[in-house]
DNA sequence: AACTAAAGCAACCGCGGGGAT
DNA sequence: GATCCCCGCGGTTGCTTTAGT
């Protein structure tokens, strides 16, 4: 027995959206805000599934969307983030303001895969294609990223130090510099070997619980079980993924800010200046990605 | 100019996570 | 603790546009 359908399909439109439907959706969200997608179509007078409305808004109608071609910097950032995160398109999208997960996913499948292949890099493992073909058994060297099932990332990160799908170097400056490398080193002749270098280097370093770093605040009463080392590791990872602190917000201050006003929108790159967006806090006091 | 193949992209589908009851 | 319900995500589909012959 499957789930009941999310909406009455017999009375919902499908396929391309008309201008009138777009306008209705825009008008409704402007006056009522996002949320409660299930009831939105009825309230807005749309004969659409709530999921369809949500998708249309997020992927096409949202006012903060950046249309147009991806820049070289964005390309490199996506590649880098994909090497770290796998097919976590929503998380990757969070690092690219104005871009949607769907857009990035499509761009990856149509452009970046080919780009990597042309560089001689396997788009799944981010390792050189010839090396991927003659790779050692997984039990011997497991430095590739389990992109096929993103869940493996957090599982491996959390539970295993021996398995090293992908990690951040914490013992030197590579963590702090990873963001800058992404921004600054695109197009260099050595760039194409970086993903492998990262994997090889970091395979000897400390593991990080990636999901923890992204999904939970670092210091709340409910996360006291997290050790200080883990918290530090999480912050270091965030530092790698987050925009570099501005002069007005030095690293230590930024860390404090993360600890106090944990808005994950900000952590993963939304422009918020460290302010909570107000939509992240759940009823139980946790913060979530929104 | 007409046809076909390939590429690009918007939208849909099904599933899993997590809050509410 | 079990169940229900909603939201969001990733994978896939299919339509439209562009390039090639």
C-alpha cells in the first residue's frame, strides 16, 4: 500500500505553468508568505498540487534567484562542493546564493560532468579517470566519496575513522584555505588534480561528522553531548564552507555568533549577516535548515 | 527548407525525515 | 512508542530549443 496522493490529482493541472498561474502564486506568497504548501493552492485559487507550487516558487519565481549562466567561480565551487558532499544538491545550492538545487543538478548533469571528464576526472569519484579504472580495492583505499547514496556520507563520517570517504584537513591550513582555493585557483593547470590531492591528504586526517556540521547548532543545551573537539571540528568545517569572515566579523567572533544565533541559513551561505532568519527555529528550540 | 539527434531545462514522482498527535 | 501528515530532497521524465546533416 502506497501513500495516499498529496492532492486530488483529478482536479489539478500538470505541466508547464501559465503566466496567470505564476502571477497568482506570486501574489499569494507576497501577501501571505511561504509555507503550508498543501493548503496554498486552494487558498491561492490554483488548481495545482502543493508540491508543484513549492517547486515553481523555489525554482523559478523566487525574487532572489539569479538567472543566467554560471560563472567560472561557480563552476569550480560546485565541483569542489560536489567532491565534498556528493549529490547533496540542496546543500550545494545553499552555498550559491541565487541558485537552486534543481538548477545546479541540471547544470551538473549537462555541463560539469562533461567538463570533469574532459579534464580526465571521474565526475562521481573526483579521481582521475585512469586511476578510477585501475583503482585499488575499496578496503585498501577508500578515499572516494560515496556519491551514489548521500546517506553514506554521514554514516561513514559518524561511525568510522577507518573508512575515509571524504574529509577536511584539520591539522594545517587546508581547511581554512579550501574556500579561497575554490575561489581563486580556478583555471590553473594544477587544478585538475586537486580533488584527488584533497582525498589523499585528508585520508590521513581527522574525520568530521559532516551532517552534524551542517544540520545542527554547535552549542545548545541539547547538544551538550558533543565534545569540544567535535564542536571545533564542526566549526572548522563550517569555516571551510562558509564565506570568509569579513573584517568586521573576525573568526572568533564569527564562531561565537554561530554558537549563539545559530541560523543555518547563514551557516550554509545565505546572506544574513549572522542574523537568524526567524524561520529556522523549531518549536523545540532547535534550529534547522530552512 | 526539412528532418533528426542532441542538449537543456522545467516539472513530476516517489521516498525519507521529522514534527505533531 | 506508534502513527499520521507535511515538507523537502534527489532522481527521472518529457517537452522545447538548438545544432547538425
